[in-house]
C-alpha cells in the first residue's frame, strides 16, 4: 500500500522540541486528523493533539499543515502535494504539548470586545425584537466564526505584537455592532479604537484568506474603522 510520511513537530512538557516522522497509509479520502489518529492508535500513543467534532464545527483541530494554518479534520491528505506532510502547532500560540496549544489568551481577547448583545434596557423588553432577513444578513457571515484561531496564526501583526486584539476578536466586535438588536456599539468602538485595536492592522488580508468558515475579518476591520470615523464626526458636531 502507498504511504505518506508525516513529519510532526513535537514539544514535550519541558519545552524540548524534536521532529518525528511516521509512515501513514495513503488513500483518497482520509483527512490529516484521521492520519494523526492512525499514528496515535497504531504507532505512537504519546502524540498529543486536539479535536472533537471532526466536521469543522468545534474549531479545536487547527494546526500548521505544510506551513499554513488549516483545520486537520477538513484537510484531506490527498489534497496535499507530495508524499511528505509537515505538521506543527499553530503559530503565535504557546505550545502546551505537541500540537495542542494554549488558547486562553485568544479567548481573553475575544471576551474583551464584549461578544454578546448589549441592550440599554438590560434585556427588559416586552416583546420580541424583530429582525428582517436583510438585518440578519448584515451580520450572518461574521457569526460563523468557530474560534479556531487560524486567522490569528495567519496574521503577521499577531506574530510581532502579541497584544494586538487580532482578526477574530475584531470580526466579533463587528458581528455584534452589525446586529440591529445590539446597542453596545459605543462600548466596542471605544475598545477597538485603542492602541492594540484596528489601527495595528495593515490589511495584509491573510486572515480572510485563511479562514475556513468564510468569515472576512479584514472587511470587518474596515467596517469598524469607518464606524470610528463616523463616531468622531458625531462627537465633533456635538461639541459645536
Ligand atoms: S474568523 Fe475564521 S479563522 Fe478566525 S477564528 Fe473565526 S473561524 Fe477561525
Ligand atoms: S475536530 Fe472540530 S473543527 Fe476539526
């Protein structure tokens, strides 16, 4: 049977790194995640990685595959060129062990933009808040984020400034601002206009290109920037 070589960058609990190679049977349908499971079940029980849904929903199997961030569960080995696949943990994240990375900092940044509907009435309304299909489509694409961290690994600014809020949290800020039920725009614009907010983005567009769910963080950042300009104009007129 034809085989592929998986070269996996491994890190132990003491931070020691090594690259280890494994031969895995090659076929037309298996994913990188299935190849890793084959290695774990048949060749090396000690290999660590994260996964859950196996269908690009939970966001936990993101890793670098042949030098680019991808979801292991939706990348077929057949789609990769050559007989050798390199696998490494996501860039810009601290490694816990092997391919499992620490996502706490990422989730903290996500929480910082208040990713929930904020109401001036504290949710004490008498009837449903109606939403037209057009209003729903204003934010739908941004709500598809599965918090996989791939855009954070793809973003060159994240690599040089770990405090930068980053593409996914900024896209989440826009997702709620664009929601007609939300009244938290003023709080979020305050947050994203800070030193580590939208001004750090250079519009490389790598985040949008890498996102497996079709979220467009780069466009969300542009929308946030134009909203900030609008807010500044309003403030100026009020002062007069
Ligand atoms: S925006 Fe896309 S790449 Fe970034 S965390 Fe969400 S789903 Fe993943
Ligand atoms: S295992 Fe859930 S996204 Fe891949």
